[in-house]
């Protein structure tokens, strides 16, 4: 069985329904400790900015957990597309 996808987002950005294979966290620390996010694993995060640049119409970002820092992958306009990129 495939490990659930981790999503980091605040309540205001979460969709009304979340698929069963998604684990939700409010921060990277919660994702690591509660959701079991490991180093090297991809996750989806709602981001308004990447560095100093706005994500604009592509706020759902696939990130790679590197422990003490995170690596930006791709940005998507919808949560569904970001989840499909990981799956």
C-alpha cells in the first residue's frame, strides 16, 4: 500500500472534501512528527510566496523535504493537479 500524500495548508485554503490518501498538517514540523513525512519525500504545500516571488495563480507547490530545508519542485493552479504530480 502506498504511503499517504502529505498536504500542508491552513484551514482557509483546504477544499471541502479531502481524498482518503491525503494527510493534512499545518506546518512542516507537524507533517514530520504527526504525518510521518520523511527526508526526500515529496509533499504539497499552499504557498503565497516562494522566496520573494509570489506564486500568483499557481499556489499549490510540490516540495521535497530535506530535513532542515525544503526544495521547491513544481507549482500548480489547483490542489488536484499537485496531488496528481506526486501520485
